[in-house]
């Protein structure tokens, strides 16, 4: 990647503006400007297609299978992986000016601006282009992916002759199996499929064009269609044609100076794994007819109305830091984009903003993304957990393959099958099962959704509890042990009694027993009897939690604090992320933490630690954590805030929130870091808001870092919407929706009724001495030049 | 594989006879009848080529490169593997009888016998074949791979008309890139290369034919040539021709009843990685001219003379068990075949008897094969360690790749580079380095070869000691720890303080320091100073050896005895080997041992254990060891004998010795189990002979199992050849070569001089209660029907 001279975006409260063409930062801008609704995602490429880094139009769940080849294979290792497919691309609107194709690399570009508008939900672009022959045009375009119509995208494109009469030829197309540029900036290039789609049908009909394709091995049928409306003062000559892998409309006209052609291009998508090609053909046509009926202005209006409602629920206001104000809205925007209409499909680690990690979903979704959505859009959490539930039979089968019982959910997947080709960091990371249970428990606690708890929720809890019961064992010491698992930290693997895993499994077991006793009829449906519940409770009660008495800290897993410490002093700053420079053989056997593990346990299972333990553990793990994963900073922010390192928490918040807007790790190219974006909300709300949810109880211990003057956020809980404001030494709590809610401020119970705010003074935090981070791995401060150079999730 | 109705071989002291055609057992017979001299190896296929299971002509070191594709790769993982190449095949002598090709699947075979003669060193075959048209021929052939001329093989082939005059057409060929049958009996079929050789040249000249080829990626040049001598009472018409991938001689004659044609086919091979194609072309021609000069009878005589000398040195006589008498000679024969002329090339785990494990060499060579050769043919050990030494720079480079110091030798390789694609069972098995050091120490102790010790030996010891010093760390407990390594047992991985590894590393460190102080000038050449020696000694002295005080046994690695025990009772007998039915995720985290690990440590580092510990450890590990590896039984035999389970030791000996002759695991098809064959000698000599070598000291604690009446074996030590006889309650020690040698019988020092035997009474052993093995995994008793069904190394 060419070096970047400065950040590509300006700081504004509700927009992300790129005031200049930045071909040197094309890749990460494509990701940042990706439009999506969780069902359909389109990378922020230029209308004219070229140049591009990783053009991508994705449909959630639309994947191809690829064989995994092992040189030395073990039993139970998956034979194939699933890879997100770049489907039929409908973005292209190309023009030629007096026969010269508009291309930012040719001629001159006196003006070029793109604006992502977080309230209109559109990506606007305006540019003036002077062709090599000296002819000038002004182009304006606006693109959206509809939140309201999940298969619909649209673009409105205007080109105007500036000074002289010109001949304009405009081409709008659908392209299947488009060539990927394979730029060296994309380390994940090998993950992209070369020619993923088999042509089935192509149609042209007036201004409407359509392509139907099918994936080779996974056999999924996909259709895309486009409808065109053209306005022009001059007479237009229009031609449509199509072949197997493309369909297009070409229009040409002579424009006098000041005259313009406007094209509204409506796009419809549909795909299916099981319905017939006829059904998909009809669906896409109906989708497009709906879009046409709604029209461009109708789509714009619906988009804004949808977002008005979202921001009313979700907005976070930060006073004292405009950059983070923008960043948190950018984060919430992309969280919404990745999830809004995911409806029964996996939510990938990069949403639909890129094909990185092959489009796979990880535990990030339950632990980071759903943590936020449960507080803002619980209906999306319900659907996302419904997707996990829809894969339960696959997880049951996987458990049997792994000689376990219950359900073993995959480490990475699109359709539910395990896709990890490296089991020590994949299938062995069993905590994903407890993370799913945790998301179930949190959702039910926040909503009181008993119907869900008794069905989807209980199914997930029971089958994951069965996994732990079968996997663990009461040892000679009477404790219940989980041997040979991998925790969240990817610089350790195959450990005994990983504290995070054990505590999360403990919650899983105990809650499965509790719910089974609460809903006996539903438990009976699952074959749960009293003996099984007793077993879960006994295992939960006896769960081993290793503790190093000598150091007074919790080892991340048994023996961790006895391992040699990584030699940070001798590790050059450009040798991070360590995984790119050192073998796992070295990383696994040393004290070096890629990402919060024990620290995350202290957030999600804070009840299992004393305040003193938390303080000591934070100090200890700050010293060995390198944050080579973008999942880490927000977890560290939450605990840093809890134990009193408020300004350190602020630095970690900033690192997490700006992960993609500033692309600090230079790895946003193949997709955004959804967990880091979610983490920035978590750092604000759980960190500075001190919010913890325990079942139906919501508790706050607010405190602000020195850079903030005020922080306001909203959470939905038990049908109410609570607004929390922190500033001027006070916290205020007010209901924006709902009649009554009882919360805790610090240790005091606070009953909220009506719309009146209740105000409580902030409690001063202890100010322990600042902990030290490994050399070169302190938080990335925004006033310091970036030191870190390469990428990791 | 079709079920076998009975063993294919008869029991004879000096032959392995296959009295009937056994197309149902073709694969393992090809391996058992493979002829080799350690440089050139030829599978025991039929002269006529078809049918065959895995035709193979191998040249030690001749390999091709193949890329390893990872879906999730880590730093330091090898990008390519090396695969042994089936090179130009010169075995084929085909005949047509009145136009009908001789094929055992057509017509009738009234008689068919093959005999591997362990004293002549040839494979003889005699058969009568009745063609579908009713014409009968007698065929006799004899094949050898010369121990004296390392690039030479030869076959003498006679065909006779029996009852009626017949027309014989005989074809003798060289074939490159021959098609592999890909029978389902070969699980390793995927390891075979389809078309490994690029044609370079082909020549015909009178009765001589030649092919020159080159491997694609590794760029190695190989040549094969054949010379023919024909004798016939009838006039012969001869034709020679060649193309890129074949060269052949065809001869035809009309034979009257009783008349015969005799063909002597001499084969020459040469290959090189760095010499020019001209050099290789000339070398093979010179080789063939030498063979022709020697002639068939000369080759036969030299072969017998070579073997007479070998058997004088190496023979083991067993009274009371004819089957094991044959088996141990078969084992010694194949050990000689795999190593005799290996000269600077790796000795593969399967020798040159098949392409299994891609022809890779493992630690098996140093620990099993060289243990035997050091006592029988120390010059071969010297050469084999010279091969390791020749790869020292690659091992140094590998150590740097793994962020270590010193040398890190590969887990599996042909040419010295690491070829394992699964690092937890490959690169993490660092014990291979200590195993090489152990072989060095044993060789020098047995020979007193100071010149080797100061050069090759010291280099290897110092660079491996550096690895341990850099890899390990003095922990908070003051002990020196090796974290995150994999020991010999492949059902555990990435453990801390594997006892075997730690004890072998301890010996490595201490001996490197000792030798460095003994040979200061040589140490200085390697940059070793007093500080470094002090460090090695301090690490060795403080080496952690975990011990479970509660159970009174050594855990195989830290925490092993705390792990849940494998549920043997619920594991069906057909679910072995476990690795084919259960994921490593389950195997690694439970107490289940594939192959001797702690038990092997008690053999090779017996000084580190008390007799009581050995007895308790044997009893404990018998209960969790499943012997899914053929490396295990012999180790268990040695320790079982030491602690008094003599009949159990006998059963394990038999299992090891018959691994290939009876093919108990049905996995000899793609090559013999060289370590098991070596292990059968070790079980006899270290087990029943109780032989232990400590530096220059040789000690015996002999004891016989009830099935043996007498055991006699020979070992070379310090230039002497000692014959040890055990039987009738006595042990006798006599020098067959050399003037004087002092040994120990039990704890008594015994000075031997001249040729007189010294006789000492056997000391009765304790008879502890018999230990129990896991269900279905007791030793395979020869009077019980085989229970185990599938394969592993």
C-alpha cells in the first residue's frame, strides 16, 4: 500500500467526507464507504468501476465451497470452507466524454468529493473531470442500499456538460464474475474466488436487464436485475444487450453547455439455496417492480425515516471530542448496516463491507456486536440468535464428529458448518458456545422475552450446557476442569482451565439448569431431567478457576503465569503483529497476549472477581498484552475504566473507535472491524457509563475521562428507552420511552418514572498508578505518529 | 484390501518363502520382498510388472517438491514438502507365449513360489504358467540389488518351453513415469506423484538402453541404463528402441520343448542434484560397464560374501521360537538394506521399501535404527550422523525461522528442510534434536571415535545444546523448563516439561558442556566459551522433571496425570487407531498414549529413575498406552523385561518383530516399519539381554521369557565383537573379535580376554503382578486371532 500522507476524512458530526480523490487510500475507503443493510452489501467503489481495490457486491450467506487440503490431516477436520462470493455487480455507471472514458487516473480532476451521510443513509459523490482533450463534465451521484427493501439498491447519476457541447455515452451494467484487481495491498487476495458464478440466464426488456447465475459447488442460485430511468434535455439513443456474464444499457446524447443527463438505476437482488431458479427469477423481478413503484425519492424518504428512528434509539453524544463523536456514529452506522436485515443469515466479522476472513462469522458477533444490539435494537439480536438456532442441527452433528455431546458451534462459518482449517485456533476455541449462551442470557435479561427464552433460548442453553458437561471432568481435586481448549487470546492454544472459558461455561451450565427448572415442559421436550440439571449445577459449582497465590493474579489459563514472558524489549516495533513474524510454537508457550482474555472475563463475569483482583489483574495483563487483535482495545478500555485508569480507557476507546476511520493498522482494506466498532460503544457505555447488566438488573458506575465534558447515550431495557447523561460531576437518568424502570446508580437503587431525569453525583474513582504496556505497544495516542504498521483482526 | 486367509510366508530360519501366488496380499509382499542397499531400492513386484500394487524404484534422496497449501497459515510453516520419487523402473521383463502375455490373472498357475534368501541376498522366483491357449512355460528369475556396487541391480530370467514348441517374445524395458495402479488398499495414494519426471535424453546402443530424466521443481537429474545378455539355443531376433519415457529390448525365438532362453539384465542408476547431465550420463554408463565386467555370477558372489560378513557380525539366534528366529533375521536384513549404502542421504522411516510417509526420515532413524547399527555396523551410524551433519546449515536456518538459536532439525525430511505441514506434531517435537545428540553420544561411547567426536559429533552436540539453552527458561521454582513441546507420544502435543524431552535435553546439554571442555580447540572453533558451558550445565542440572507425588508416578508431561483418562471401555475395538476415529482435540486432552514416551525415557535415560519408579511407571502407562504406533511395542518390551514382566515383554517383542512379516496392522503396503524392525532387536538385546550402554561401559542384566530356551546375539563395542548367550540359567560372554573388553554382568565387572567364554548365572527377576492394558489393546498374541484392523506408523 502506498504511504498515506494524511487521513482521508474530515471530522464532522453526521458525515464522513472525503474531500479529495485519494487513490492511495482507495482500499480502506471502499470499506468505510460500503453500503449495506445486512442482507445486501456493496463496497464503496467508484461508479465507473475503475480504478478499484476490491470491488464487492455481497449477499449475506451467498457462498461457495472450497476444499481444504491438509498434508497431515486429523479426524474431524473440515473438508471444505465456505467463501463469501462477490456476486453480480450492479454498481457500474460509466461515461465517455467525446469518446474518452471518464477515469480519475486520466485527464484532470479539479474537484472530487464523496460524502457518507449518516442521516440520509446515502453515499454522495460530486466531481469535475477534465478529459485529456480538455472537455469538462460535472458528475453527481448518490447511492443507497435500502434498509426498508432488503433486496434493493439504487443510484442516481447526473452528468452535465460544463463549458462546451459534448457527446456523452453512458453505460449502465450488471457484471458477473468481474475480474478482481489483485492489488498487493490486499493480503487476503488468495481468499477471493476467481470465477465463482455459472451463468444460467440473461434477459433484457426495455430499460430492464437481468442476470441469473449459480455457484458451482454450493449450488446456490442468484439473480440480479436493474431498471433504468433516464432524463435528458437532448434526444437519447438507447441500446440494451446482454450475454452470459453481463447485461447493459447504453445511452448517448449531445449535451449543450449546462445541460445534464440523469439516470436513476434501481437494482434488485435475490438468491436462494433451495428455491427454484424460476422462483428466484420472479422474486427479483417483483423486488425491482416494488423499487420502481417506490421510486428514487420514495427510497430516499424511507431511508431517512428508518434512520431517524434508529438514531433516536441509538445515538451517542460526546462533548469535548469531535473526532470520537464522529467515530461513534460511524461505528453505530456500520453496526446497523451489518445487521439490520440479516434475517436468518450469519453476521460476518466484517459485515458486508469486504471479503476478508472469507466473509465468516465468529464469536465476535455474539460477544461484541450483539452486546450492543441488545441494548439498542433487541429485535436484531433475537434474529441473530435465531440464525444460530437454525444451525443447531449442524452444531449437534459437529459435536458428535468431535466426540462430544450437545452442540459444538463452529469457530468460523457462513452457513453453519465449521470452516476452520487450523483446529488449535478453531474447533478448540469452544468458548464460542458459551458466548452464544451469554448472548441468549443477556438478551432475555434485557427484554424479558419469555417466549424466546422457552424456545430458541432454552434450546441453545441446553445443548451448549451439554457440551460442557460432556467435555469437562471432575478432577482429583474435586474441581470441574476443562482441559485442552483455546480461549479468546489467539497467542495461546490448547490450555487447561482457561479462566474466560471456564467462567463463561459456568454461567452457561448454571443458567441452563435454572431455565430448565423454570420451564419444565420445554426442558422435557429437550429430554432434560433433574439428574441432568443436577449435573450441570454440580459442574458449575465446582468449576475450576486457577489463581496464582504467589503473584496474586489469575493466570489466563492453568500455568500461564509460570511461562516465560515474551521478550518485548528485544522485539522491534515493526515485528508486530507478532503472528506475522514469529511462529505459534514460540507465541503459545510464552506470556504474551494478543487480545483481552482474562480481562474480558473480568468484564463479562465481573461477579467472579473482587475489586482488588481486578486491579491487580489489569496491571498484570496490561504488561503482556500487545493488542495484535482489534478485539482487544475495547475490553481493555472497559476494565481500565472500572479500576480507575480513565485516561488509559479513553486511549483504548479511541484506538477501537478509530480502527477503521483512521485505519491505524492498515488492514481495513478487506473489510471493517465490526467488533472494534461495537467495542467503541461498549467502551463508552460499559467503560465510562460503567453499565453492567445482570439478568433484569441494569447498573451504572459512571465516570468520565479528562478529555470528555459530557457523554450521553441511550439503552433499551425491558421495553423502556433510558437516556443516560454524564457530565459536570453528575449522572442523569431519564426515560425517553416507557413508564417505569428501576436501575442502580453505583449501589443505590433508582426508580425512574415518567420523563423526568433523576440526577446523581458521580463517585470519585481510585486513581491507581498507571500500568505499563509492553515496549512499543502502548495505546495509539492520536497526537502521536502511528507506530504500528500491519494488520490483524 | 481383500481379507487375507492366512499368512503368505512359511517359517524358515534363513528364507522368507511365499509358496503360493497371493494376489490378495500383493501390497505387503511387495514391501517385504523389496530389495535395497540403502541407495537404490526396488519393490518386490513381479517381473512382468502387472498386476502390482505400488511399483517402486527409489533412489535415496531423489525427491520432488510439492507446495503445502494452508487455509490459515502461521509464520515459520514450511511452504513445500519433499516427496520420494518413483524413478525409472528397470524391473520389467515381460514375455508373450504364442502371443499371449504372461499374467498371473490369466490362464492357470500350477506352481508359483518366491523366496527371499537372506544369505544370498536375492529374491528368487519360480513359476509354471499355462496360457489360456494351454501352452506351458517354466519361468525362473533371480533379482538382486548389489550391496557392493551401490548403483547396480540385476536380474537373471529364464523361460523354458515345457511340453510343446512355443514362440516366445521377451521384452525388457526401462519405464519412466509409469502409471501407479491407485489401488484402494493404499491409503497413502495421495502421496504419490503422477508424472514426476521430465524426459531429457534416451539412448539405445546394441543391447544397452538408457533414459535420462529430470524432476520438475527440485531439478534433480537421474539416469538409468540397462545392459542385456541373452542365451538361447534357438536363433533370436532382437530389436531395441526407445522414446522419451521408455526404452526396450525385444527378443523373440521359437523354443522346442525343454529349451530355454536366459536373459541377464544389468541395471545401473545414477542421480545428482548438482552435477551436470553429462556427468550423470557418464556415471551410469561407467556403473553399467563395471556391472558387466563383474557379471551375474560375480555379482552373486560378492553379494554372498558381503552378507556372510554381515551375519557373522549381526546374527541373532533364538532357540524355542522358529517364527521369531526368522523374524529377527528378516528385521536385520531390512535394516541392512535400508542403510548399508545410504552414504550421505537420509534413512527414511520406511527405508526404500515403499513411498509411505512420502519417503521421509524421522527421529526413528537416530533412536531406533542407529541404536542397532551402532552395536552392529558402527560405520553406518557414522555415515548416517554425517548426513545429519551435512544438513546442519539448514537446521541453523530453521532455528532462526523458529526464533531459536543453534540448530533445529526437521521432524520429517528427505533433503534436510522441514516438511511437516502440521506443526503441533512436527516442528514442536523438538526432541528430535536431543535424539540426534543421543545417537552421537552412543556412537562415540561404543566406538571411542575421538576424531568424530571432535568434529561432526561436537558440532551436532553444541548446536542442539544451544537450541535447548535458548528455548528453555529457569522458572520461578528455580528449575529449567521446556514449555510447549511435543514428546514422542503423538496423542499429546504442546505440553510443558515432557519428561522424555527434558531428560534427553538434559543429557544433550551436559554432554555438550563436557565435550566442549574436553576438546577446547574444537569448541573454540564453534564459538563456545566457558560461560556458555556453564549455562548448559546450569540448565542441565536444574532440568525440571515433573513427578506426581500423590500417584507416585512420573506424568508424561506436566499435568498429564491430572487429565481425564480416555474412556477405553466405551471405545469399540474397530475404533483403533484412535487418530482415525477421534479428533486430536479429544486425544490431546486426555490420558491416552499412542506410543511409549515416558517408558522410552526410562530406557534411554534409565539412570534418572529408581527401580521402584520404573515398576510403578510401567504399571501406570501400560494402562493408558494403546500402541497405535509401531514404535511402541519394542519400548514397552524393554521396560517390561526390566521390571520383571518377561512374558509380556515377549509378547511385545513378537508384535514388533512380526509387524511386517505378518502385517498385523495391515499397513505394510506402502513400506516396512523400520523402527519396529529395529525395535525387535532392541527388545531382544536391551530387553532380554538387559544391555545398557553408558559411555564406554556396557552392562547386561539378562533374563529370558518362558518361550525361549536360548538367545544368542552379538554386539560390537570398542573394536571388539562380543557374543552373548543366554540360556540354561546362565549367561555366557565371549569375544569373537578383539583382545580384551570389560563389561558388567548385573553389577559385577567382567573382564573378557581371548576367545574363552565367561559364564555367569542369571539373577532371578522380581515377578510383579501383571499390569493391565486398555480394553482390546493388550499385546497381539500370536495364538489369538488378530483384532486390530487399520494402520499407523
